[in-house]
C-alpha cells in the first residue's frame, strides 16, 4: 500500500519543532510500501526534500503563499505519482489540503481520506479565532462530501459530522497515536542525560518547597493563553508566588508571558519531544486552557506519566478526561474554575496522585495501538469495507 500525505507540519521536512510527528510517520512507514508527505512551506525557507526513512519522504512546497500552495502541492504530487503510483491521498485538513486531495482524486482516480485534527464544524470559537475561518468552513463543506473516508479525533466530532449528513460508515474515530509506554515507563528507560534533566527539574522546586503546574503547547489563539494567565493570577493571589510556579513548554510561549507574572511563570521554550516526559514527571498537575481542541495529546501524555490534568471542556478534552476520575473539566474560558481545580489538586496530593494513576490506566486502555488502527483504516478503505 502506498500513501500520499498532504499537510502543514514542517517537522516532516526537517524543521525543528514540538511533537513527535517524524517518529509517528516513520512508524507508519513500517507498514507501507511508501509514504510521501507534502508539506506547506514558505519560499523564503528554501527547504529541501527530507528523508525520514528509506520509504518515507517529506517534500516542502516552498510556496509564495498558501494560495500557491494548492498548485505547488498538486504539481509535486503528480511528479511523485509518475515515479510510483500511490493508492490513497490523506489530506490532514479539509481546507487547502482537502482541495488538493480532491483534485488528485478526480485526476488520478484514487481514494481520498480527509482528517479532522481540529474542531471546525458548529464551533463558534473556531470562527472567532481568525477572520478567514469562515472561508475555511465553506471550503470544508465542499471537500468533505468528496472524501472516501474521514478520520476524526473524538466521538464529539463524529456526532457533528453525522448531524451534517455525512454517511456513518465513512467516519472512524482514531485519535493521534501516542506512544503510551514511552511516557509511562520513562523513569525506567530514560537515558542518563534525561534522568539528570528530570532530577534537575525536581530540584528547582523541591528545594524551595514549591508546587509546579505545567502547560505544554504552542502559540495559537485556540490555546487561549488569556484564560490561562487569568487563572495564574488567581492562583498567585490565593497561594502566593513563593508556593507555586508555572512552567510553559512550547515554541514561542515565553514571549507571551505578562510582565506581572514573570516572577511565577517560566517559559521553557522549545523542548525536544524526548525531553518532554521529564517535565511531566517533575510537575504536580498539568493544565490546558484551550477554547477549541479536537483532541488533547498533551493530556494523554500527562496521564501516561501518572499526572492529573485540569482542562477546559473542549471536544478533545471530553474524549480523554473522565471528570473527577483522571482530572477535571471546567467550562471553556472560565479562568476562576480552572484555577480552583488546580488549587484543589495542589492542596490534596493524595487525590492528585490517585487521579494520575487512574489516568495511566485509562489512556493505556483507550489510546494504545492507534497506529495499527490507522493502517487498518487505510486497508479497509482500499478494500471497499467502509
């Protein structure tokens, strides 16, 4: 089976960034004859073809802008097809990638799968994030009916598509694969240098007797940093800056820290994905303040590390968190409730520990083996079993 993937993740063409996309696509490649990945990049980045594995290759478009990306991606895909004919095109979103996938399906008579990595439909928060999201929404209404299969990250997304009239058999809920054991067994499998990082992080707070709250992510309006920082101010007022600290892990996040919180919030910048588990283990609770999320990979990783989570009740968080069991869900945009749940877990370490252990059990049961599920999805699509 040969697959073409079209998306936006620049780590798949060699740029440094958060996440484990390279590792995941290398694992996909172990089940495929070939996996080619076309990624939107800007002309000024001038990136080159990036070999991820012997049969997995990333192709940057080096486009003038996102409009020209459509033509550039289509042109590169046709060139790849002449070299080896792929069976499936996977569009990582129903927008630009979806349009390219649709054109390739019509021209080459191949199967088209569209992924919903975001909560796009019937979501006022998505429409408020950017003025052009309304245009994106209209495009998605055109591309989705052309898909032979649709992969969503949560049951809530599936329900929205069903309500819009999408055929149930075409939709499959398979969240982004997470290597659960890499996080769950970190302390036993980590290299000496990563164990030293963990010990150093723990020492930063244990010597001062401070509790630590961790947020992991990237600069994105959907992450709703405003709500997070309001929650930090509330915690600061209740607990004092000397008793609690916040760590922000992610590219560019440290630039957004308000001046009045610099004494309490530390931006760790871009952290290698292999180092991320050390930050989870060194923290007491993990927080997510997103206004829109189709999945919450960070929440799964945190639970796999045995840590409780507090998150706003996005579709993605609801897929992962069983309220009161492995963490807490609070209303989107409610900084006070977010802070109150964080404070409660900090003040009740036995409950926090039990929630973390519950989470470890839950994510093992629910989110393991997703790579195999995705491969089976592609096989079913080719065999006409959807």
